[in-house]
């Protein structure tokens, strides 16, 4: 029997950060940068107006005021994206839009709000300081600056900077493609009428959604019968498509283990008992010519989910190139009591309630209690050596929400 | 000039929760449930074994022990998904897999670990309590139970329950399709060489990624020139595709406002100055026969981002049917100082540092400073009436990370 930490290390050692891939910047949100990003040009890349108004020479407006406005002829008009061919001389104004290049000769911009907005001539009702309302070339970023380093997590704000400094595609660690397969002859598609002894497949939907919430590009396969040849055929289809294959079911202690047999025919696999509840039977290995990692979870949905959180979410994050693999453990006071097996870590489903407290959910903590799982937003982690938690005790808790709630 | 709260209310009033849509459960992760979900059958839907082992009559094992095992003939073998046609009688065992239906006559399951795992006959080395290792029909969920209520946020754990109680498709509030269009004749695709006066479009990538991180199904359109007819054509393409159109640029105080003109030709629009920095010029309305909401943001990327966070993210969340629209404000101590316009709310870019402190980032807080924005993971919100924040002051902060970092 392995500890959770021992087994997690084995699983993490079996996967590697994915090789980098050049992708258009429309596709990199949520990826990790696989190269340093340098500015191809300065930001701003030319002196430009920070306001809609008029480019002027500030000395011309020294005496301008509400009661005695200065009137200047407007000799040109510069929209953003255009450049004035005129050189501004003393006693002239050029209409200018926010972001448009400063015309030669001008040293300041007077905002339109301080004028009558005229197009032939403009009446200006205020003076301005020399250099007002100009954004200077390179004041944000200089050409050649390292703007983002390899290993940076790329979100919307980083994409904006990468685009602005001139990169339409960049090298990133791509999202792992994760194929999710529930196995078991008892499984039918949800929505179909159940014959006696059969159950709806829920694992593949659960694990696909959880993998996507973990930053994978996960897809669900239809449930597979407990048939070694069929399983081999399904897995062979995936070994050139997926970066990771996750299966559920077929790895317990029983007599029928076509999943184990299929794994071993296609590659290597090892199966372990892990000192945790739920989630004891676990397995991992690699399959196909490319030695694609494969991880198999217990078939019970609650066990599968706890196992996903404990082993596969960290593995996906390692494949994504992230440094922090595990969700943080926080402290909370429990309202309610729990028994726990002294020789295993228990992951008890719970929900956060007022005052930073947690309470266990579900009619019991049996590994089949899906009703409770759907009410849970936390897992209470009860370490080995503890057999009972009393109401009011301080416990260690993982917040399992995320995604977009 | 409107306050941020006044303008936010106008924007929120201009959008509505999207009408519900029936979707397969593979497509509902991150959606809000638009109907109550009832169990079509109990969970478990039949008495089944919680272990791989042997179905027995517990009274037969009263004297079983390590030193004096009981030996029983194995009269049948039940994989998961199959039903035994045999009725178990006293003195017999039936091999059974986890999840398989209990055979008639059996009252308990002895785990395989307490046996020799035999297939013709089995040697059992322990006694068990009556009813051991059986999951009883309906002990988790009863047929007809309300398992999840309308309005529930659907994540992986909820999808598992919905699948398990028999629903292959459900009614949800769909993800809003958001079309993102940057406008401005100065914009070119990132990666192309810049001619003088032009800049890389970064806004559309920024806003598309931020909208996706807010739970939208957002897509980017190529940048549009400042040309009223072309803009009308582009918007007409989208009014039957998008649930919300977001544009950037073209709403400042200047002389060229084809964006305003295009909005007004296609529907209604209003433009406001909002007492915030950055982000003052804002506009919203609705376009086309279906009165699709449209929101336009300032063209400067930092202004666009702050405006997105302040107005559009809450609007998208309202369209998604969520109750909580805004990110929480938290308290933090600032390291560093900031000036702020007394008549506006300032949203200063900052990053979290050790000890729950925040420090301003970027070479300045000008609205063009993209380098600083990419370093930020927080916005410091400085209210109206405050013109200066000193190092060590307590400030209100929004954590703007999310997504999958």
C-alpha cells in the first residue's frame, strides 16, 4: 500500500511538460509561454496624442482664458492611423485624434473640451503646459525590451502586450489533449432507459469537465464494454491523438480486468493500492509507440473524482508547464463530525458555510454518494492516524471550485 | 458625467439573462441550470456490491477465521452489468464484482481480500456482519427526488449527478456568444510590420480572451477601419450570430465617430462620460431586428480592459444567469504611493506581493501603459474624493486573476 504522496510522485514522474508549439495568439489564452518575448518596436511606437483635440505650440496659448480665448486657424486634421504632411508653425493648430501621430512642429495638445471644436479655425479657452497630452515613443516599452519571460502564464492582459509589441504567433506549452474513457459493461449513455443491473455513465462526463476546468483540451469517448480486444482497439485509436488517456473502472481487485490486460498489451502499466478513502485502487502506465501516458481511476464516480483531484489535476498542470501543481490546503473549522479509517487519508466531501466553516455533505461518506458530491465545494483531508473528527475541530480543507462559477 | 455605479446599472439594464436552451450534458459545464432536475430512478438503482468479493449469507461465516477458514462452492460469477439468474442458498457463494447487482438470497458480501479468490470454491478467512458491503437501492437518491434546483451552477460534480439520475440533455442558460471587434484605421494584425502611425491590434485579443475567461463563448473579428458603411456591414453580419457585440475605439470626443454613426443607424445607442480613470468615454445600445446588445469600449487597451472588468464582465455574468455579477472587493495594504483625480474613481494596476500587500505596477498609471497591465494581477480602486494614497494605507483591491492560472 502506497501513501498518497508516494503514488502522486509516481504519477507525476510518468508525465512530462508538453513540447512547445507555435500558436497564433488567438489560441494561447491559459497557456504557459515557452519563449522570452521581446518588443519588436517601442510602445508607443511614435509620439502621439493622448486626447482628442488640437496639436499646438504651447507658447501660443499663454494668454488664452475663458474670458479671452485665442483663435487659431486649423491647417490640417489628423485621424488616428494617418500622418500629417504639414509642419505646424506658430499661430496654427492641427486637429488631432487620440492616438494619432504628433505633427512636426507641435509641442503640445489642447483637449477638445477646452475649445469650441472648430474645423476651419478653433477658439481655445485655456493655456497648457509644454508637452501636455503627448505620449512619448518608448515611454511604456523600449524596442528590444524583454516584456515577458519564458514560463509566464498567459492570460488576457499578457496577450494584449504580446500583440502590441508585434507578435502574431508565439511558442507556448499547448493544452494537453486528454481522452476520457469510462469502462464497464454496466454503463449506458445517460438518458437511455435503464435495464436492471445497468447504470448511466457519469464518470466520463465528470472527468472530461474536470479536465477542461484544469486547463486541458479534454474529450469524451463513448463508454467501453469490459472486452479486452475492444479496449485495445479504442486505445489504439487514441495513442496518436491524445497527450494523456484517462480511463475509469476495471482496476479493482476482482476477477475481470480487461482494462489491466489491455494496458499491458499496449505498453507498460502498474497498479497500486493507495492509502486513501475513497480511491484505493489506482493504476498508470504508458501505451503505444509514443508511450502516451495513461492513468486509470476507480469506477465509482466519487472515487474517480477524488482520484482526479488528487493525481490527474496535478499531472495535467505539470504537462501544461505550470509550477504550482496542487490546490492549496487551507484551515477551517468543521461543523459536524466524521469518522475516518486510521490507516488511510480520507477525503470527505463538504461545503463551505458562514464564518469560514465547513460541514460534511451527503447522507453518508460512502464512495457511491453522488448526491453529496454535487453539493460539495470542498474536500476535508483527514490524515492517516486520525480516526475521528469532532464538531469544532480545525481541519485541512481543499476548495475544489474553480472554472467559471 | 455618470458615476461608475450609475453607468453599470444602465449597462446591466440593457442585457438580459439568455433564454434557456436544451443542451447535451457534454456541453453544459459552466452553465446555469434552467430547470429543476429530478431523479428518473434511485441511486443506487438496485442493491449492489460495494466490493469485489463473494455474495454470501453472513450466518454461514460465523465461525470463519484465519486459522479455520470456511470453504464454500462458487455457484455463479457476476460481473458488473450482469445479473445472476441463480438464487443463493445457504452454504453457497457467488463471485461478484463491485457494482454488480446482489443475487437473490444473499445478504452480505465478503471482500476478496478476506478469501483465497477461488473460482470453483472459495476459502473464506473472516466472518462479516449481516448486510456488509451492500449499497442499498435509493440510499443516495430516491426516484423522483429533486437533486438540483433551477439556478444551480453546473460544474463537473453536478454533471455527474445529472448523468447518473438519467438525463442526457438538460435545459440551461447557454454561454453568451460575444463578437469582439476592434475599430480604428490605425490597427493592423499583430505580426505585420508597422508603417509609421499604425499600431498592432491588441484590444480584440484582450477582450476576446477576457470574455472567454468570464464564461462567454467569444470570438474575434478582424479589426475594422473607421468607415461607417464597412462598420454597418460588419455589424449586420453579427446581429444574428452574437448575443452581445463588443467594440473598442471610436467613442471619444473627437471629430471622427463612424462607430457612433453606425450604431445609431442600426439601432439605438447612448454615449456617456463616466467618472473613472482610465475609461471615461463609454457607450452602449442595441442593434438589428433582434435588438442585440452592443457595448463599446475606449480604444486604448488599458482603458478597454478596465472598462471590460467594470461593465462587460458583470453584463456577461447577468446573461449567463449568475447571481453574483461583480468580483469581490478585498482589503490590502499598499506599498508605494498613488495620486488620483479627486473627481473620478481610479482603477490603478497593481500586483499582490508578500503579506497580502499590493504594489502599483508599470512606469506610470497612464492609460496606455500595457507593460504594467501585463504585470498586474490586481486593480486598486481609489474612490472619488481621494487625491492621494500613501504607502502603508489600506486600500480596496480587486483580484483580477481567474481562468485557469
